[in-house]
């Protein structure tokens, strides 16, 4: 073999070694993040991921949807570093509204990213080893399946799909939209009239604009494609479903006449009930992230003004994570649901945050400002990405230049059985609320990494120091300092005030010892100790351990020999140390 060939082989070998050890910043398994996956495809992806990474992944169905589809939950845990219930858990879900599809892709991306980069990136390895993740890509599998039906429009699948009598005529889902021209899309209908409220825009003939007061238009917008299927004189008034599973949770639940779509009672739908049971069975959940669309928002509670502001200590934690999120997601705003968006009664993150005291966020995925990568302060003089007609002009320009006109269907004539001669056209389902396919992967990555940042901030506890001093012939003073090395406290102030989380426990036990007294130390140098009256061997920290802080407990012990000090936090993990009294 000549020297030139040997040299070439060595270069190839070095390249292979280098690329094998180079950390990956994105998943490399055989998934594409430039498209949306159907319910059946996501089901198969989850099964394939579990098969590929059996050491870390466990897939289970936690219940059935209204139409008998599985609600899939993937657990990510390293069993070699402890049972999942002994670690702080991050709960992540998406697609509670059927038309908010990209949340599922973000959840899949998160699983894929963690598995692909375990052992490659130290932070990822640390998260998988020290945390547990519970992930539900499709809270509303029926709604997702409905959205993928080509004879539907983007808004028709928001609801769950349990048949519902929306028009109170005793019939269920009998008069929804119809694909009148058979093009696979449910578009808008418009009709030319003598006196109308709309006119064709001079800027672009595809745009319909409302005429200002005092002027007369020559068009009417008739709504989505459809006919009067039930003969009651109305069109499209009773489509599939017609309720909102994100208004069906226990915290601040209100009946439908106050909060549309809330259901007959909290958790009245099988999807919400199954998820609530899972969360209540897993009190180790210390962080919650729910993905919606759209608008580019990082939302936190309260859901309604009446519930009042969060305690200051909790709000500081939310602000730290939320403002960091604005850096990770440059087109998103960190805001409060009721104050900056609109009031929500019975919302999911309102239940987990205000009802259970878990630090919870909702991300509204995708911002139209991302079409041209302009932040609000970078708008041009024409008001780029303002509301109304100007926004339509911008969207059409983007569609023409970057998607070759694929997302808008030109107006074309059609003869309607009721309205007569009309025109049908407008935006297809796969636009507006969802990103263009070529921009989906960045959306997945940025949102997944924001959520992993949140997961990093979940409490991580340990017994920091144990100081033993002899105070008598057979008596000892033991000072145990426990620490939380992350931003999120082991028990939020909301949870502490409501007593919805079991207190953290610091305990001492041993065969030849007896704990005579114990207390929580506020100042060990001044001997400022709050004495525990009952069961001194087991001290309860009802307020938990604050973020990035320590707490010290004093035990007075008689006896000698080996003793074990234990720390047990529901949402922070466990630790123990052995001491010898002699």
C-alpha cells in the first residue's frame, strides 16, 4: 500500500472519530421537521423512538379520547440513576386544540433531541440522568385527526370531537362546512352585491377590505364554504364538536354561559380526566409546559383578574424564566393571560399553576412577525405586520416570494344553491396559525430549548453538610444543612399557602439512638431555633426550600453508633448521608 493511500485512510479515520464525538445541536434520527405528522404517524414515531431507546423511553396510553383514540404519553427517565418518582419531573404537552398542530411536533422534537444528544452534550445528559420527563404530544387526538381531513378548514378542529348539539335542535354535528368545489380545502365565500360592507382592495385584488363608515362596498363575505344541510335556514351552524377542553379544568371552572365550551362540569371529557388523573398520581411534577398556537407568546397566569396576583416570591421565579424565554424566542412576548391576552376560566395551566402550585407556562407557537424576521421595533414605515388589511398584504407578499403562491387559492366562480352566483377563494388550512414548513424546525428547536431551560430550573436538592458536636457523655448536637441548587423552590408559595404539596422531610434514624428534640434553625450563631413539638426525628419543612438557598435543622440526639440522615422532597428529589456518633 503506497504512502499516499495510507495518508488518505488516516485522514478518513480521523474524520470519523471526530464526527462521532462532536456534540450534536439537533436531532439526527430519521425524522423530518419540515412537515406535520398525522395522528397515525405520530403514534408510529413514538413507538419507533421507544424501540430505538428502550433504556430511557417508556410509551403508554393513559386513556382514550371521545372517539376511542389512544392518548399517548412518553416517559423519559434513566432508571440507572433512580426511580422516576424520586426525581423532579417536567410535564410537557401540545395540541389540546386540534388545529394547533405544531405543538405535537415540538414535543416529538424534544424527545428526539434528548435522546440524540444524551452522552454527547453534558447538559442534556445531566437532564436525562437527574430529571424525568412526561410528554403528551396529542392531548386532543380526535381534533388532530379532524384537522388532517382535507375537507376541513383550519378552525374547524379546535374543539374536541365528541358530537355536540351546538344549535339546540336535538341533532348533533349535522351542519358543518362543506367542500363545495371539491378542491380539498374549505375556503371563504364572497358575493357581489349592490350594497355591501366589503370591497376589493386596490393594493391587491385578492384581499377583501371592510369599507369605512359613510361608504358603500360591493361585496359581502358569506363565511366558509357550506350549505344548509339540516334545512333550518342556517349554514354551518353545527359542525363537528363545539366545546373547548382548555376550559374544562377544575381551577376557576365556570359553566358554559360564563365560559364558552367549559363542559357540564370540570374534567367531564375523557381526555382531560385521563390527564388530570395522571398528573395527580405524579406529585413529583415540578414544571409544566403546554404548547398552543399562535401569536408568539409565553403565557403565565392568572387566568382571570378575580384570582388576584401571584405571590411575590413565585412571580420572581416566573419572571426569571419568562424573560429568559424572550431571549431564547426573540419573536415572543412574556405576558400574563388575563391582563395581556384575555380572561380564561378553567384553563389547563391555571389548574396546574394556581390549583396545584406548579410553575407552568403556555407557549403560543408561531408569530407572523417571523415571516420576514422582523421584531416589533423593526417594522417599516408602511406598518409591516400591523393588524387588518396591511397584514394581509404582507402575508400575500411572503406567499408569493417564498412559497410560490401555494398558500392562497385565487377567487373563482361557483353557483350556490342558496346564494346563487358566488366566488370561492382564500387562504388554505396550512397557513396563518402554523409556520411555513421550512420554518418549522427552528420553531421546534427554540421552544424545546426554552422548555428544557425551564426543566433545568426545577429544584435539585441535596444534604449539603452535617455537623456533629458532642454536648454530653452520650448526647450530640447534629446540624443538617439541606440545599436547593436551582431557581425553582421545592414548594411554591401558592402550593404552600394552599397546602397542596406534602412538606419536605428531613429525618434521622438509627438503631441505638433517640432524637430528643429538633428544630428549624434560623441563625445557628445566635442559636435562633424554632423547636419542633411532635416527632422530633422527622422535621417537616412546610414551605420547602427556596430556590438557590439552604435550610438548617438541628437535632439533639442521645445514644451512639451509626445514624442515617435523609432528605425527601416530593418535587426536588432525595438524598441521604450516614453519620457516626461516638
